[in-house]
């Protein structure tokens, strides 16, 4: 097992007093087959009690309804997460023809439509995609996923402040730069264009392993491989998702996994900053 201590802090500064606010934080690690959370604590400078809800895809959100006036909101979450050590999943003996039949099956498509149908952030025309991104007749889905993961890792350069969370895929391809959500959105767009279900994932990374993107909330993907099932993969770092990845949420794209959402009543805007600390306590 690997045991992590996670500390998430955010500060919202408002330019003028806020009379009322409704804030939604998607920062709590999920309970999954290989991930267990305990000792969760969420505190704010308003001493407000967090209310909890579940997203459409099973993530746990912390909600705050705040009464003003105030110009500062500070939140701190701490939690411990226990992760099982990752083992590569076993393969089922499925031919390429059988894989294609599974992906083309009508019932399969209906069941996975949320992760097959392109969204505004993951749609792209075939003529806008690099020619290397189309699946070959001789490739299994697993081989294709591996190839695209490596291709995107080198096709894009990791650089902050050149894109936003809502930068479109044609813009990303033109820039050939971006951060983890851009790598993930482009991977998703490519897979969905080829009829393969894939979902956007947000979470935390072990900061002791020198992974790209570990300093903040990170994004990766889970792709459906017929011979395996759902498989986590990270094109930013060109690796399979392992015990150093701590999942918070998944959805169709970034919008489903936005860390902080909310509305507030005030005469002007404000700024938000946050920090993340992840330390591995022990491994056995």
C-alpha cells in the first residue's frame, strides 16, 4: 500500500464586499476499488459547515452557502488516502475484429454515449487532426492507446499560461503547447473521433516523483480498452496511471471536473489562488 497526506488550500479575495455566495469545491478524493480516504477535514475562515453532494459521475463535492458581507474566503482541506500498489491489468483474448464489433455495438454505444459523443472542448474535424492520430487496421485498441499517448507527449510541449481551460482542440493543435488539461482534451478528441469511449479525470499526483503537473491539480484520462476495460493513462507524462495518481472526479471534459465553481453577489470581481501539497507517508 501507499499512504498519502493531502493538503489543499484556496484563497478567494474579492474587490468589494460579497453579500452572498454559493461555492462548490470538487477536491475530495473518491472512494474506488484501489483507493480509500479517511481523516477528511474541511475548514474555512467563516467557520461554515460544508454540505456534501454527489456529481452525475459519482464524485463528492463540498458546498458552501455564505452570508456576507465579506471580502475574503479561505478554505483548507486535509485528507489521507490509501492506495493499492498498481499492477498491470490482465488481457482478455479478443481479436481486432471482435474489438471493433464491441465498439460498434449499438447497446455499447448507448451505454457509453457520454464518453463517445464529442463536447465543445473535445470536438474536432478529421481534416484538422494530425494524420498519425488515426487507428490503423492492424492495431489493437491497446496498441493504439499506447501509440497516441506517446505521440501526444512529444507532439505538445508543456507550457503554462498559453491556453485556458476552454481552449479548443484546433487551437491546441496550432499552438502545440499547453498543460495537462490540453493533453487530456486532445487525447479525448482523438479517441472519440475513432469511436473509443474515454473520460476526463482530475486529481492529485505524488509530488515526490517529479511528474509533470504535480504542483497543482492534475488531469489525465481513462480510456475503454475492450481487452482490459477502463484504463488510466496520462499523456502529459506518457505513462499508465498507477498508485501515484489520486483520483477526485471524472466526466466528459474539464467542465465536469472543474475544481471550484460558484456564484456570488458583489459589485466587482476578485481573484482565486490555491496550493496543493501531497506527501507519501509510507509505502509497504
